[in-house]
C-alpha cells in the first residue's frame, strides 16, 4: 500500500503530552517508534510505564477517530481486535486514539487461502 500522506513528526515531549489525556498522572513515556503501514494515518508504538500501546493520529479525516470508536463498540465482543482505550474529542489538529498493543499479524499479512 502506498502512503498518501507523510507521517507527522512529533517529539518525545509532544507524544507524552498528548498521551497524558488518557494516562493522566500515571507513569511516563519511555520510548516510541513509528509503525509502518497504512496510507493516511500516523501510528506509533509507544512504551508507557513498562507497557506497550498503539497511538494513532487521524491525519486526513477528523471524524475517523469517532467512526473507529463506533466500529470498535460493534465488533469488540465478536472479532479479536486490540482494545480501544481512549479516543480524543476530535477538536485537535490531529484527533488520536490509544489502543492496547497486541502482538499479532497485520490484517494484510493474514493468509486468506482458506477463507
């Protein structure tokens, strides 16, 4: 998949500040790395207080954070998906969501020959 938008560049302190909306005063950002894939969003794997999470910024469409939260609520008990922990209000320059990190194959990497 070819990227349509460049990744947004954020510093350690900018990512930590954004994540404080969910984590409040618990722990701190120890490490982050950009996750490849996708054509539009910028997604980071973050290590916060000795645990991995995924931080996704919705670059093109501010409504996607809300839509993703609604889809998650519909499928969370039926389809194995990373747990959505927080979705921003959408008033930011780039709305974002924080997910529990799950070590598994990406949907594009799944072998569908047996489907």
